């Protein structure tokens, strides 16, 4: 890993997402890209600073994640290699700064990759790591995208107010990083958005918005949304139009809606309504 600088950040939170296996409909990678660009519309002083970059030759199989050739307006060709980058964001309006990790899920040497990344987190004095992921699920696109927060160990989950991860099976790089955090004693959680499997084409701005909103609630911060809500609405209308043209899909969506509504009805409580109202008030005060 090439270190460009170690900036002075205030009690930073590291937020990460990787394209690939952990990133259905590019919802998670879209969320970190939004974090990197979202504050530019509101405050030009909040610009990401490149902290470090992973050496692609060490961790990527270029037959799996191929480099990309592009040509600029002057017809000059350039090659972009798959990699992972770490950015720092000092945000005056927040009590804590952010460290953003974005890139392609590595192909090999996951233990070394995780060790290098967590060594950097230690150097930056990161106190909390939040990983973002998205997966395909039997859920209707017409309802709010559900986001599940989990911790790798019961003590961490209980202290941070999330569920204990009970997943068993193949894992991606996020699972390895979560395990590495637990072994080092670093607080870490994962936030996963459930993507309707029949509407999984990328991008999915509604799922990205759900991750951003959950991140706001968990960290008790306000993140500029820019045009993300409008793009989420447009996405839902487009999927509505596609479903309307296919009676089988329309019937399937209706069945999913009924199932989800029946499952969630007992969970609607005063606390749920209060949380939604608090989020609304924070948004109104910020605007």
C-alpha cells in the first residue's frame, strides 16, 4: 500500500465498500461515491484527500478485474488499473471526520490486504469501521429498501445497537475485514441493503439512498443528499413501468408486497414512528 499522507483527523470513522461480490446493483459502492462527492455541492471546502492507494499488482487478478482503456478529448489513451483507494474528509459541520475506502474487491492475498488496511486505520486512529454491502433478496421495489445492521461479535453488536451476524457460508472481503476488526478490538459493523432480485440492474439509487439514510441514523449525522432522492423516485417509476408491461411480474410484485406488509405490521410501533419523525426534523433543520 502506497501511503501519500497521514492527515490529522478528528476521531475519524472509516466507511468502506467494494464493488463486486458484496455490491448488488452497485448500491454500496454508489453510497461511498456519494459520500465522496456529496459535500461538494454544499461546501466546496470539503474535498476528499487521497491518503493511500493499494498496489494493484499485489492483490488483483487482471483476468478477473481487467484494466480499462479510456481515450480523452485529445485522443490520448490511458489505462486505469483495478485498485482500492483511501480518502480523508475533514468536515467542519460534523464532530468527527471520515475516512472513505472505495475500490474493487481484491482477487487474492485477502489476509495481507486486510492487515494493510487495518494497520492504516490504526495509524489514522480510526475508532469505528462501517462497511457497506448490498445483496439480492425477495423484496418488492415499491416498499422502502430494508437495511440490516450487524456486528461480528455479540459484545460489539450489543454495545453498538445492531444485530449479531448469524450468516454462515461463503463470504466476501467485508466478512474478512469484520473478522480482522474483531481480532484487533476495533469496533466495526456492517450495513447491508436488500435489493429486489428482479430489479437488480445497476445502479440502484433507491438502495443507495437507503444505505445513506441508515448511515445518517446510526452515526447521528446529516449527509447532503443532492439529487439522490429524485433519482431514487425515477428508478422506482421505471421499475413500475417494466412491471406493468408483464402481468407475471406484476402479480409477483403484489405477492411480495403482501408478504412484506404482513411481516412488518407488528413491528410498526411508537418508537419506529418517533425515529422517522426525528430523521425528518434533522433534515428540515439542516435545510
